[in-house]
């Protein structure tokens, strides 16, 4: 595992001046003023996170995947589609968890308008009205398109870069939703139940970690299916 993590560039942190105190135990040293993670320790934390994901897979629990930064969007969207789970691969909308009843209305509106358009039911409107509806659908899709599978509050979250996504972290903590997070050296690891200390600013590192979590969840789901 350590070799694979190294190959993915998971060992790179940030400059020492950006380091959060909670990351210190996971730092091996520095090179050219960039801190280097101890990948033996990263591997252990990844194993803990994977074990948690396997349990969630056995339960068939639905999680919410979040990766708003450009380096994370592709991996998060791909993982969510593989697991058939909701995701946010853009800006976090405040209240997604803490005001979920309102978010559900937005998701329902998007689904209703999209369904009407696909069935040709918007033909009764004028051209101008249809244009406005299309714009409404496009806007709702940007913010809520990935949340269509979120029928109730998630049982867990996967978050890339908890520092950047701190508003989501705080919402999740307020209602006791456990978080699996790939956390760079500038993140507060103490806020994350299953923090994986590593490079959260590289596509290769993010993809590697996310894929391991997906594999663990799928393993748990397969084990449950064998029993039924």
C-alpha cells in the first residue's frame, strides 16, 4: 500500500507554515520546504477508513460524496455513479444537511421539470416561458443535479479537503454524520472521524484514495448479497 500511495503522490503536504497542529504526528519530514507525510501512518488510517466503508457497504448505507475543488470533481462524480450515491462536485450549498427539507423541495422541483420536459409536456407553454424553464432546469442541475439520489439524510460522508469544505463538515458534525476525509496537512484532522492524512490537492492522489474507499464499500455490499 505504501508504494502505491507514493506512486500516486499522496506523500506531499503543504509548506510548514500552513500546517495544522493536528497533522503534525503524520508528518515524516520536509523537502524543499514542502512537508512530507509518513505514508506508513497514512496507510494505517486508510485501512481504518476502508474498514468503516466496508461496514457501510454491508449495511447498504447511502453516503454523500463531496469534492468541490477542480482536482476532486471527476473522482467524486465517478465514485458516486459507481456506488449509485448522491454527490456534490461543485460549490457546497449551505443547508444541504441542516435545512434538508428545503433542499428536498429543490431536488423535487428539478426532477419534476426535467420529467415534464422529457415527456414533451412543456409544449403547452410559450417559447419565452419554455426558455425560462430551461434556464431554471440548468441552474437547478448545477446546484442539485448530483443530489437526486439523496432521499433522506446520508449515513456518512466522503469529503475531499475538509478545510475547503469546512461548512459541510460543520453541518455534518452538528447532526452526527460520520465523515471519511482525505485531509491535507492544513486540515484539522480532529474534526474528521476517519481522516486520511495525505495529498488532497492532486488528482492522482485523490483518485487513488477514493477508489480504495469505493472498493471497500463494494466489498461489503457483495458480502451482504452472498448472505441473501
